[in-house]
C-alpha cells in the first residue's frame, strides 16, 4: 500500500535520514508533513473482503508518535536504526557509502 509517503516509503526515508545522521526530531518533523492530506492510495486493497470496514481515516494520517514509536522500538530492540540495518544485512560499510553519496555535494 502507498499512503502518501507515510508507511513503507516514510519508514524507508526515515532510515536513510538516520544513516545520514539527521536528528530524530528533524526526521519526525519531516514525517508529519504527510499528516492530514486526507488522501489514501490503497491500490484496491480496501476492497478485500478481510478489510471490510477499514477505517480510511487511520490510513490518511501520519502522526508524529507513530514514527517516534518506530524509532523507540529500533533503539530498544537493536540499539538504533543503523544497528537494525546492519542486522538485516545493510552493514556499516554500505551505510557509510550511502551517507557519503547522500551528503556529498558535487
């Protein structure tokens, strides 16, 4: 599902920003820019029988606490976003290279 950059895309961007050493507060500020847009792109998932009665309002928000909870979970469980990424196979060298490419101006 794509919901205006707040779900998978929002989490992916937040992890990239964390690798680039952006503060969690700044990441949260960026994330909430998607909040309240009132649109949802569910790609037809909302028509699935198992999701009958889906609360579309829930999917249209991007509350700060949702991303904060994700960062707190990563901190408590893995020692932070970079450690989580290393655990799933995106190691320190790859993170360093991504950070270099994302933060170097040409």
